[in-house]
């Protein structure tokens, strides 16, 4: 399994409701190979988010499913909304793809 991790540093004027709307669009994606989607605002007791207060994970069955998601127009639409909400555009987004041990990769 591949865990696609995305962190968002939102522009100050972007409301929580707007971010929730973007995440709702993300959760509405129904593409082959998506195992699970989780999203929300950080609740870390460590408080070292460095402005990346929102994020989501998408678990994919394999690398091919992730590649298909990345090429899909619905992903591109949600991605464009994230970039528009991010401080500095793409510079306000971090992406990390992690193969999860013990699962198919």
C-alpha cells in the first residue's frame, strides 16, 4: 500500500469552511485503487506544524493506482483548489508518498 500524505499551509484569508469544502471534494473521489482517505486540521500536542495546519492522506493499493489518481481530471481539479488556497501556491503544499510495510506495494 502507498500512503499519499499532503500537508497544506493555507493563506490567512482562507476560511475553515473553504478548506472543509476542498476536503469534501477529495472524499467524493471514487477512483480504483483508493483504499482510504482521511483529512482534517492538525491536533498535534507538539505544536510544531510550522503553519501546515491542514492535511490529508490517501491510501492506494499500489503505485499504479497513485499514478492513475495523479493523472485523473478530478484529482487535478481538487489539486488546483488546494494550490489556490495555499500560501505561496504550490510552495504552501508538502507531499510525501510512503510505502507502508506489510502491504502490497
